């Protein structure tokens, strides 16, 4: 009965984390749709809806602490709870990067966009794919899938470097667009940092499953 209660509590905790991931993927999609379409209202919506994700993180942390206090788990069970808490923190940071992108979109406004000259959108798509994979790796306790997340992070890093060099060179070519280029550099860095946090999630899964720390970044 004690074990059954613990598993039920963990399933509820896991489901909250999955809900947080789904909301974060949606936030990223909305933020970059707003950026592409220069939709200020949609950008504002992303900012306003971030509280929902923040609240989910708070609920996860509170429930995790309650499970630790109530069930007093040890070894693998304790690592499982710690992994969820670490991952929820990383998910919240990814959601913050969606908010940052929306704020940059508002600052860019409706001036002629240089976005399509970069690979920032495909970079975001790769990060979203990583987020889904990292979550599935935890649910399935799949170390191989967690390692794949780390490999995809290398692709995001390459795109980040290429975008950085391209945008830096565009300052001379488009001097009247300097403010927009700076915002695109911020967005580019936001996606790269999001991918790093997602890789941290994969490392938390590896820690939970194997009981040792892995550097997948």
C-alpha cells in the first residue's frame, strides 16, 4: 500500500511536469509565431500566460517536498524526485526565454524584418524537439534518448555560432537596422540557452536512472 501510494504521488508529479512542458512548447511556438508575423498582441499573450507555468513549477516543488517529508524515499526514489525538481526549474527557464523573445518582438515592432535571413526559427524548432525528447527520456527512463538530446544541443550550438557571425556582419550591411539586429542577437542567444537547459534535463534523467552525473552538454 505504501509503495502504491508513492507511485500514485509520483505519477501526479510527473503529469504536472508534462503539463508544464506542453505549456512551455506552446509558449515557444506562440513567441516565435509572434516574431515571424510581427504580432504584438500574441507576444503580449505569451508574457501574460507565463504566470501559469511559474505556478506549475511552484506546485511541483511543493508536492515534491511533501512526498519527501511524507514518504521519506531513499536511493533511486529520492533521485527521481530530485530529478523532477531540477527539470521543472529548467523548464521554467525555457519558458522565460519565450517571454524574452516576446519582449524583443515588441521592441522590434513592425519594421521590415531581417529574421528570414537567419536560421533562428529552425534553431527554435530543434530546441522544441529536444524539450519533448528530454521529457520522454525521463518518462521512459531512456538513457539513449537522453544522450540524443545532448547530441542535438551540438546542432543548436552550431546554428547559434552561425547566426551570431551572420548578424554581426549585417550591422555594416544594414546600419539602419542595428536595433533590430541587437534584438535578434538576444533571441538567438535565448534559444541557445534554452537548449542548454533542456540538456540539463537530459542529464537529470541520466542521474535518476544511473545514479551518477553525466555531462551531455
